[in-house]
C-alpha cells in the first residue's frame, strides 16, 4: 500500500506541471488538474486507512550501491495532514475551475 503514499505526493505535482504547460486546451487542463487533485485525495485517504491498520508506511528509492536516494515516511499524523492538504487543494481547484471558467487568464492560477 506504499504506492498510495507516492501517488498522494506525486499527483499534485503532476497537476501543477500539467497546469503550467496546458497551452490552448484550458478547459481540459482545468478538469485534469481537478481530477488529479481528487485522485491524490483518494490516495491519501487509502494511505491513511493503511496506516491505521498496518502502522507507518515507508517508501525508499535506493541507488544501485544500496544507499538511499530519496524516501517518504508517513505515520498517523503525517497521513492526516496529507489528507487534509489534498482535500483543501481539491476544493480550491474545483472552485477555481468553476469560478474562472471563461476567463482569459485562468491558466495563470493553475500554473502557480
């Protein structure tokens, strides 16, 4: 279940990248960022359930020599905060997508 921790962290970054390079397809980009942030919320909630059942989650990417390159660790407080942040982000992205619909500079909001 550690893939959910990676997804909850990586999907908002992917949404930001997609929002910044969206180009002329603003409506598609706005929907895509909202969907990706909603998926990150779902992944955070699954990770929270996994932590509640199995205990803390850890994901480590190692180099070929066995040393750690990057890692993620989530305990109960960490996944609660992750779910809270992903939830607020989903609400904000959804509201902004509806509020800025038709605005010529709407993509600037999603690119930040």
